C-alpha cells in the first residue's frame, strides 16, 4: 500500500494488506446503498479479535392501501405473500410486517476481520442474489418498494 499502514479511512482502520476493520468498535460503521429501488443498510461490527458480523436491513415493500386501488385482489394477494414469506426465507433472516404495513427484513452473518473491500462486497452480493427471487415475488404480488429510508422516515 502506498500509505503508511495501518491508517484510518473514515470509520475503518486499513492494515498493510488493505483489509478493513472498525476503527472504534463502540461506533459501528454503516453505509446505505440502493438495490432494485430499495434502500439496504449494511453495518459492520467486531464480534471478537478476529471475527465480526455484517448486519443487513431493508424495507422490502409495503402492502398497498385500499385507497385508489383498481385491482381489488391486490391487497389480499399481498397479505397471502406475507404469510408465506417469513417461512420461506433462509434461516437467520427475519421478516416482519410492521404496523404501517412495511415489509422489514433483517439478517446478520459472521465474517472474518479484518476484511478486504472485495470480500465485503462479495458477502453483500451473495445476500442480494439470495434475496432477488423474494423481491421478484413481492413486486409481482404488488408489495411495491416503499420509497422511504430504512428507518421509515422521509423519502430517500
């Protein structure tokens, strides 16, 4: 690396091999990205001296309101999909229907720390590849992308 390692890069410490680890374990580094019109939040935290966890959260959709819907079967189909979804996702994934009818997903996985940027992106990409068919189903059943942030406040 052209820089003197280790060095701080945002919320990370970069070692001589270019691997990332949180610079302050009590401050969990996080970032947002948009995938298929959904905001995904990724958090990276230490779980021990050489291991960590990658937490991923997203609002996957929203059950449509009855107001202004031309397809009267869309809402019942959405609720049927929601009864099926939590039982169908991989182990360790938690799907919840929130009070405002947003479909919330959260999961976490163990990762080795420090981690290279490429390995971090690989973990996230694997998650998105597994998630894709579920998002296809939600889109098909009318549980549209909500257009709100992961905390449900305001537009992105």
